[in-house]
């Protein structure tokens, strides 16, 4: 089982490096960079579980982010619950939303573009509801009273948030590694690659995709909960807006879908790019997203396997309409298929 | 007489507005290697789809191992021991040969390492041992057919529905595949194969069913069936049987 | 509860808006029907077209209705180039890639507009923007009435092109069976780009009709994306008649929804219809079973 061991070692090394960085780095700027990079990583990992490994592209992943964020906020502000206790509620709520949306979408056989559209539609519905309903604070959003203390899951220095995110990111890495080396992961990827073939081999696509959606939603909800704790504020646009959805999918795609380290690489690259942009162009409205959008287009055009895919020797397959046989057969040695 | 492993009872499947399968009945005994033949468009693959649960039959029954499984979902049938392959090969293109076969192995094996080991063993049986670490997309047509077969084998089926596993292979590849298929039956797997390659049918099949325009027009031993006038007409057209007979007499 | 004198204008407004929606959806239907791609960039392209009309009016003093030929031609060229140069190269044979690349394009377009025009909502003034016409108890803005008839005319032209011209025949051939069409000597890549160009040209026309009665800001695109998809899916992917009817239906639902629920929640009605159609009747009202 050397593959699993290699992954485990890699994850351990990653945790070590980041933890050391968290304690070695002193400046707020540096720590904030690490924090935001980890935040982007968590979202990309969440999306990757469903999109990269499950093959279901969600264009409305903010749906789960916003659910986690609002539950985290409302539990504390309206419910008086402690931040640490609110966290499992937020993550759980996001998972439940994943369960419901997934059940609905997969029960009716939505896939591909239809699935992407339906997730987008649900995110929009939630956004409008958050805008219109009272207990979410409406358009004004919700603010968390600033009370910096570890018991309150609020930290004076970004270091605390870095460690909080590191916990979630590590868990996401572990889950991703598990997908790479488990029967469930094999089933999920089989469904992704060819659902009919998977069914013929005894795999139940509905159940498998549903579980992936719940996991993906839960991790995205965790990112939402982090946001609320770190910035003490949430509103419908941030919670359920397109920007959040796009950031999640972009990190996974740029880094390499369906890989362990893709989301980490992609999120880091994108965040570095965003910082660079900010330094070069200041806070021009829209410049960041113009660059993100361009990156998405360019990656899909020229580097569809993302950064992680660059090192892999696999050739990009082209499925032609005659069902999979390659147009040119490789030279055959006698007797060798 | 022992109960048949598979019993299809007056199965009808309407597909795209056409009655693609019309009142087909057949009984397959355990341990046999049987073939389903017929001209193109006869409804053979549709029959497979209906039996294995990919299509819901309009009427009729499918009984497998004594249980009525009519219209049951394919993955449940696979778990019960009925696995089908596809006429147009469906590899998990982005995964290696080993990983592909392991998916099948996982039906009965929970552990990843054990499933991968099983995949190696199965690959050896079908002659894919040298390709284990290649991505499935890199295989030739013949290789993909073997992979399709290997993946299905790894599920340890009682009944294997092979859909044109020899299509697209050259004569050399076919002659290599035939012993593999024969070996399956020898190992206790009941095989029902859709096939156009008559050489294979004559060589392998103990019993043949002939489908034409959705209906069963003949059944029996391969030599009998191929001499059946109705069968000849189905393949070669109206009057062909008579012409052949006359030609043989001259 | 609500009497006729309030419902009727709402209905008429819904119809006029619906006509423009229908025009937008027709372009999307053509693109989906031929290229079998979900053009995520459709809303953003409409937004750009609206800005185009705006600039033509404020910078060059050209009346939006007179700008029709310019906008239609301009959007056509833009669409053709976009499909030929970018989208075609990105597909690699997989549908998901088209989805992603058109998403990326929509992001670039929306935020480029944000950069250039800032987020202010803008509208134009012409001698007739404030004119209203009385129809029964309703006072309907003149631009809306022009939009209604104009959209129908453009839709008619589009349908004529597709059904009766050689170009239309080529487009339909490619839509049905692209390999076969290729074998017949049809340049498939060219037809793809043409179809995409025509789809966007519809947006150019729609923008000319829309702006006098509406407004533009960088975010209007995303509103139109889901509305146009709802219409296309509701009408049945690839059905022109369905897109037309769907457009009117959605326009009316939106108008009545806004009347009863207020603007924000009224929008929710559309999205819920969309979700319901996707789940329960993905072939729409007129499409064949998917």
C-alpha cells in the first residue's frame, strides 16, 4: 500500500511545514497570506471532492459556504451559542443542505450542465432568501461582536486562524487521500468516468454521488464558518454570491482536478496571483476577477489537467463518437494487445 | 431437470417507439456457454439491457437464480451475480488497467490492496498482465475488449453477459481470445455471449439462440441452427435458403 | 384582491419583457441546438451589448433603434471570433470544458465591464423613453411596445434564416449530424462559429430594444443568464417555438411575481420554476424526451 503511505507522509510533511510557518512567521502580512491561501485551499478541496473525484461540476458551491456561514453567525448572535459549539452545527447544516440538494438532483438524474445549472439556481435562491428574510439580517448582513479570545474562536493574530484552517485542510487532505485508496473512492471515480460501466459492476451511483456531495458541502460549510469567525461579518452577496462559487472551482481546476495536491497548488497559485494583482493595480474593482476568469479560460484551453497534471505523463484522452477506440492504434508487437 | 440459472419469459422491450424485443423466452442452464446471434438490429443488445436492468421491459419476466429480477437496477443484479459487458467498450479512461479491474474486484473485496492484487490475477487470466500500469485509454481495441472482460470477471459473476467481445478484433486476436472465453466457462462461470463471429460461435457455444427483428426464430446446437432455413433467410434474405439448397444439390 | 386595472398592466408589462426575453432565449436555443453547448456567457454578452448601445447613444448620439444594424453586425463578429478562437479550442471533446470556458468568459466580460464602466447603473434618455401609450386601463411605456414588436420581427427573421436559407440548412445539418455534414463538405467549424455569432447577434438586437426601457450595469448579465436558461429549458432545449412561448411565460410570471411578492422574492419564482423543470420535466414543454 505504498501509494497510501506516500500520501500520508506527504500530508504529514505539509502539516509540519505549515505549522512551523505559522509559528515562525511574525508579520501579520505574512500570516494573513498563509491564512487566505489556506482558506482558498479549503474551498478548492471541498469542490474537488465532488467535482474532481465525483465528476459533478457545481457552479453554485457558495450554497454550502453561505449555509455554514449563516448558521455559524446566527447560532452565536441569535442563539447565544459558543463559537466552538456552533462550528459542528454550521458544518452539519452545510452537509445536510448537500444531502437535500444532492438527493434532489441525483434522484432526477441531473448531470453535466444540468447539474451545474441547478446548483447555480439553488445558490441564487438562497441568496435571494438571505436578502429577503429577517433572521439573516437581510441585505445588511450579520455582524459578530468582536471578542477576541480562543474560547470564542476569535483570534487577535491571524496565527490562530491559520491553525484553525490547517485543521480543516488536513482533514480534507485525509479524506481526499482516502478517496484515492479506498473502495468508496474507486466507486466514486468509476461513476465519474463511466456511470453505466460502474452500474454494471455493482456500484450504486446515487448513493455514491450523494455521499460525495455531503462531504463536499460540509467542508465548504467549514470554510464559511471560518469566514464568519475571521471577519466577524457575513452578507448575502459574500455568502451565496458567484465570486465564492467561482473561487472554489477555480482553485481545483487550476491546480488539477481529482488529485490530492491540485487544490493546494491551485489555491496557492491563485492567491499569489491575486496578491500580485493587488500590488500592481491596487484595488481596482473587477481586476481580480478579470484575471481569474482569464486564467480559467486559458487553463481549460491549454492546461486542462491543471498544475498537478503537468508532471503526469498521461495523455489527454479524446472520446470520439464511435465510443472510445482510439483513431490511431499503437504499433503492435505480435500477440500483445 | 435442474432449475435454469437464467429464465427469460416472454420478454418485450419497446425502445425508441419500436418493439425491439418481442416476446423472447429462453432458459440458460448453469455452467453452459451459450450464444445469442442474429443480424444487425435484431435486438440482441436490447435484450441484454432488459435482462440486466439497464432498460425496463414492457412485459414479461426475468428470473435469475430463482428470483424474479424483472426491471431491477443493474447494480443490484451485479451484486447478485449477473454482470454484463458493453458492445461499445466503456473503460474508465483516466484510470490504469489495474485500477479499472480493481473496480470490479471491489464488488466482493473491501480492502484496496487486496482488490488491486485480485486485479493482477484477473489480468493474467485474460492476458493483460503486461499492461497493468497503462492508462486504459492507451490500449488498443483488442486490449480494451480484454479489459472489459477482465473487469466483468473480477466481479466473480455467476452469469456473464458478453456483448460482442470479439468485435473489431483481427483473426489472430480472435484466436487468442477464444481460449480465454472457453476458460471462463471451464471455471464455472455461465456465459451468454452476443456474437457475430461465427468461428467463435461454432467453436465455443453449446447452445445458440437466434434473434431476428426482436423475435426468437430458432434455437439449438450451433450446427443445427446454422442450417436452419429461417436463420439463413434472416441473415441472407428471403429465398436464400432455397437458393443455397439448390446450389448444393447441383 | 388585486383588480383588473392593476393585473392587466402587469400582464402587458410581462408580455413586453417576455418578448425581449424570448429574443435572448432564441439566440441561446440556436447555440445549444447546434453546438450542444450551454453558453454560460450569454448573459454577460447581453450586458456588453447593452453597454454597446449605451456608448453608441451617449458618445455618438446614435439612437438605439437606428443602432440595430451596427449592434447586430458587431455582436455577430464578436461571437464568431469568440467561438472560433477561444471556445472551439477549449473543448478538447468534453462538454464540461465548454461549460467552464464559457463560465470563464462570462467572468472576464462582467468584470471587464466593471473595470471600464464602474458599477453604476446607467440608462439612456431619448425623446421617447418617457412616452407612454394607453392600452385599456394600462399605461405602457412606448419603448416596451417597440421592444415587443421588434423582438417578434427579429425572431421571425431568425426563424426564416434557419428554415429557409441555405445557411440555415447547413446549420440544421450540423446540428443533426455533424460528421455527416462534414462528409457533405460543410465546414463544421465555420458553421459552429456562424451559429454562435448569430446567437450573439440576437443579443445585439435585444439590447437595442431593451436599453430604452431598462438600464445597464455590470451585473445585469447574471440576471439574464438564469432567466434565459429557464426559458430555454422550459421551452425544450432546441425548440424555437418553445423559446418564444417560454419567454412570454417567464416574462409574465416575473411581472406577476414581482407584483405579489415584491421584486426580490418575485425573482425566486423564476428560479424555482427553473429547478422544477430541470428536475421533473427536463425536456421542457415542447422538447422530445431527453
